[in-house]
């Protein structure tokens, strides 16, 4: 994607000036428009941002059929603050990560935890949200500890750090694991009694329970604290990452960030 910029005419490249080194998805299809958009504040570039499908309160479709959430509002507020355009693609978590790795998308915002392992393949923004991983069980279940999972099957979501965490303790507690592509399907499997528990990010599980999901969090069952960050492929889209960080600092300073979080959590 980045390399495509080289295909711009020399004139266009000169017009881009100092921005010539940056990545753009838009240049792939319409290099001509690219130069026009440069004149306003920011870069005016359009970036493809990948996200999850159903991960409330971070991204989800509300009753009015709009795709909303903390991540959605944050990336839009930052884009506005920094003067760039975004095209949000709701792909699912593992698909979103893959899209960025393969250059199909420029960045990912999906309640994505900053981990050392991921830092090998992604560059992360400053953290913007704290999230522990928690075990959750069907409402009324008597499963209360990891020991209770012995001989049982546990549901996890593909490519998440909740899945990694469950895998890291599976042998120790003697449970097996089944993977799901998205959070709602994983919850349903637990509610249906096919699996004894699932592992999910605490803020997401708490939100779903508050919204009436038939699940509960056994006491003391949160662990593996992480922080969420916006990510780009390692070594790519440095300018986008920088704008994200600057915009994030700005919306934290002007109160917009808290306003967004409050909208979804109060
Ligand atoms: N925070 C978790 C992770 O990064 C889950 C993210 C998600 O499911 N969208 O792995």
C-alpha cells in the first residue's frame, strides 16, 4: 500500500511535499484527489481503519442500526482533531489484525490489547483504556474458580489475549479450549451450556452483563491486566500513529475523551 505512493507522478509527489513519505490507501485508487486534499489542515488523507464487529461498548451496532462505540467515537474525534479522513471497516477482531498485517488496512482500533508479542508485528499508540481479562460463566452456574474447570471445555475468541491467557492456564487446571470468531457467539455457547466458561475483557463482559447477557463473573476471577492501543503494522504508517497520539492527547486535554467514555459507560 505504501509503495503505491511511488506510482504518483513526480508533480504530485512534489505537491505532497514533506508528506510524500507517508502511507495512504486512497492513493491506490485515486492519486489525483490525494493532492487536492493536502491543502487543508492535517494531511487530509483517508485511512482505512479496521475494527471488530461486536465488542460493546467499544464497537457495536446500536438499536438505531448505527455502528457506534468508544473506539468509533475516539477514532472519529482524533481524525477530526488532526484533519484526516477515515473509512472504518468492521471486520471482526482477528480479521482486523490480519487486514493491517497484510496492508489491507492502515490501522486497527478494536479494544486491542498492547502486548509484547504483538509489538513484534505492530506499532502501538499510547494506551487509551485499561482492561483486565476475566472468566465469565452462565448466570447461575456453580463454576467459581479455575479449579472448577477441570475436565471441562472453555470458550475463547480467536487471536485475543483472553484466548492466550486461557491457553496459558489450560494444562494447569485441566480444561480444554474451543475457539469462536466473535464475542456474541462465544457467550451463546457458554449460556447454552456447551462450554463451562469463557474468557473476555472485563469492561466488555461487564457491559454485556449490564445489558442483560445471561452471564456472570465469579468473584475474584479477573486477571492479566492489559491496556488498549491503536495499532499500525510495524514500521508502516508512522505519520498516522503520530497523529493518533497527538489527537488522543488533545481530546484527553479538552475533555472530549471522557465525554465519549461517559456516553457509553454511564
Ligand atoms: N483486548 C483483547 C485483545 O486484544 C480482545 C479484543 C477484541 O476482542 N476485540 O486480544
